């Protein structure tokens, strides 16, 4: 069952007098299960909608949709399909106690994979799901493979019933579905020859596998350290050797690298990052692949707008995690050239998850507050936008506006610096 949360004015939903709380039951006599059904089935020029008003009255609408007129209906959040795996390296299981309930949800939902680029294992698909993915052409999907050896993958997922992933992906590929894939590198389990087999198997599936990323496992202070550990520098270098060998082959045969190491893998291996051109369209940037080079590209493209902004001589603090801090000097050097401002990188240790969690996106508000509270010498502080959710809450439930009210300088949330510093930028 899906229910209306809000309706935008001057839209088809408003013209139909749909109101919050209305249950959307069926389109063309096909029951609506979730937002996918709603979006795909109402995309037609004409359709019949059956709905139940909050009063309990059922109505049927014969809808003729004018070209370009949006439905304008926001649905209540869907029920998330939970993960049936029990990975030793699951980050959700590494959360401390006392966080908001949503942070303990282990999702494994192909719908969120298609919509938001969330990685899913595809271990909980039923025949109905398979048919639906093909019918709606939910492509590309983002898939956590980890290993193509069935025994190793089931061990990693702690799921003896996990289907054989290569056959599963091949079935979808034959029906026009493409994938971005990832391997979370767990030392002693899916590295070495097993990693090379995984990369070869995925490459053998042909162009349906659009990319594969290799990401070092991330553990919190509360993770199952007795069962899984961080890779060493040499293990990261060995993994990058396998990545490079695969990428060289892909460049020769397909004209694209295809196989990528996450920025953090290069950092832990103490090796330089590839150039920006290596990452193409940065399709796995949200997975930490090419994030630094993406920032540099964004700054370069916004150079004129940055130069036009009035930042010359200003002191700007850049909040980041300890992983990105060693890589940011090359980024802020470009910013300083463009703006004339002086930048200071403020590497903040994660006081919520522990020092082993180094990504900026998981910084707690209290740690950011502690880093900035006494810095009256700064004219502006830039905070990583990915460290807050849609409600502008940090992981520890500190609200961005409450944090800003306690600081001696203005703050702006930023994804790529240019969005906060260019002449046209709107202050957060």
C-alpha cells in the first residue's frame, strides 16, 4: 500500500484533488505496491487511478495527462527491504548504541539501488522481483559482489543461501540490465587470487558490467575486530596491482579502465591517485572512487565563478575526515588560486565511531563543533554536506543550524567547494 504524503500546487495531483493520507490503490486495475509502480504506471498519457480518501471513500479517476504536467505527488517513505545477510564487516552492526533508529536499518533493496545508487547484494530477490526489474528496466543497478566464488561469497555474507552471483548477473544481462559493482576488500578472505578471479569473472560478463570498484573494508571501534581486520599497506598495494592489471586489459580491449580502486585504497597503499581522466564520468564517486579528482575538476570548471566571488584575503576553514585530509592540499591549492582566499584544512577525528572511521561523511556534529568553537580567526567554515541527512542532522543528531548558532563564524555545507564559494552560490 502506498499513501500520499504531500501534493505540489499546479500539478496533476492537485487538479485531481488528491490530499495527504490518500491511499493509491491501483492504476489500470494493477495494484500499486510501491513508488516504482506509481512512477512507471502513471507515466502513460492516459490511465485509470483508483484511490481511497482518508475518509474511507473510494474514487476512480479517468486521467488524461497533459504533456509536461507533473503528477506532483510525494509518497510516504516506503518500507525498506531489510538485509538478510550477516556480514562480519557490516557498518550498521558497527554503530554505537544510542543513535536514531534509522541508522540501525540494514537495507538491501534493489529499488534503492536503482533510485539512489545504494549497493545491494541481490540475495533476497524473488521471481516476482526479477520479473519486475526486467519489466521496468531498472538499469543500472549497483551490486555488492565481494567475491564471485560462491563459497567465499556466502562466507563473506554469512548467508549459505546466497545465490551464485555470476549466473544471477548473467541472467539479468541477457535481458538488458546493466550493473555497477563493488568488492569490499576483506584481507585474507577475498583478496589475492580470489580478487583476481572475481575481477576476471565480472569482466567476462561483458559490457553489462559497467564498472567494478575495490574498496578497503571500513571498521568502526564497535565492529567485529575478532573476525575481520583492516588491510595492511602491502595488501592494499597487492589489490591495486590486480586492479591495474585488469584496467590495462580493459583499456586495450574496451577503451575504458572499467576497474577502479577507491581513493582510500590508494591512501592506505601510500600510492598516488590516477589523473581525473582515468575516472571517466565518475560513476562510482559516491563509493569513494575518484572523489578527490572530481573535486579538482569541479573547481576547474567553476574557476571564473570562483574568481568573481569576493573571497580574496579571507580565511576559510575546511572541515574533513582524517582520510581525505592528506589528499586535500592539492585541492585547496586550486581553490586558493581561483579565489585568493587562504584555506586551512581541519582534519577532525571521529569521536563517535572511533579513529578508524576516517570519512568526512560520518563525522559527528559534536566533533565538528569542538574543532571550530574557538576559531574566531576564520571568516568562514565549510562543512562536508554528506555529513548531514535530508533533515540536516549529523550522525549524532546534532542539527546543522544548532551547530552554526554556536560558532563564531558563518558555516556553509558543501559537496564540491564550488557549490558554496562560487559567485552564484547560495549560503547554507
